[in-house]
């Protein structure tokens, strides 16, 4: 029997610091500026500065939260809660995405800001420590769905519609979490305002035909026109 992937949640202080710095200096994601939700003192420290020059000051600013005992409790709670739904999540996602991820170890890293990036090459993502446990489970489900998309669909889709529209499609497909996974965490995946129409289109087409390959083709045509 082929084993499904497994997920482990942990804290890596250096990754959190780097994520904060990137959020303060990166362009908006899908017309949403994550730096607006970060403390002005932190933004002022990080913006337009090299990471190596400010990392020690940033580390000192985050020292209390990073050294808090509650951090460990959050990761323990999330790991425990995820294990309750892990097998069912991957069972459903394998069916929905029409592909099965190999037996890999996926890592979820805690971050102290709302920006939760993912890395398809390293098979890792970040989750917001200030979300509820159901909210963190939803974040994990959302980011892991991105890993599926990169593994099986990104390259051929990008050849047809380019990087930006492929990124829009990848992000918009997470509306399916509300149709097929909400009973696992009871939290709605809202998505970005920019993708409202595309998410609506995906939801309508999925209800007609629950086949990801067919859905991708329809979405590509939708984005081309």
C-alpha cells in the first residue's frame, strides 16, 4: 500500500524573521499588501534594508514572542489536531486533484504575521500563529493544495497562459476547499478579492463536473478570453 504524505508543524525563528522582512519589502500579493498588518516599527526597520543588516534588531524585537512558552503549545496543538484529519485530507485531495502526492514529509512553519508563503520545491509552507486551530488547519489545507498544483499542473498551464494567470488559477482553485473540505475545519477559505469572479466560475463548473483535468481546461479557456 502506497503511503500518503505526512505533515509536521514546527517553529523556525530564522524563517519567521525572513518572512517578516520579505513581507515588508515585497510587492502586494494579488493586490493585497501584507505589510499593512505588520507593526509600523517593524516595517520601518525592514523596508528598503538588506536583511543581514537588520536581522539582529528584528530578532530582538521578536524575542518575547519567539521565546514565549505558548509557541510550543501552539505547535503541539496543531500537530495533534492535524493528525486527526491528515489521512482523510490526503484521501480527498488525491481524488480531487486526480493525482497522488508521493510519500513526502511536508513541513509547516509558524510565522507571527498573516503572510503564509509556501515553497513547492522544499515542500514547506508557513501558518499564522494568531489564527485559531481550525484556521491553521485550513491554512495547511490551502497551502498543500498549492503543492499539488505545482507538482502536476503548473508547467503545462504556464506554457498556455503565462505565469501571472497561472498563479491566479492556482490561488483561485482553493475555493474547492469550501465545497469538499469544510467539514474538516469548519472555516471558510475566503480567497483574494481580485479572484472573486474566477472563484465563482470554478465553483459553478466544479458542481457540473468534478474532474480536475476538465476543470483546468475550462479555466485556461476562461483566462485566455
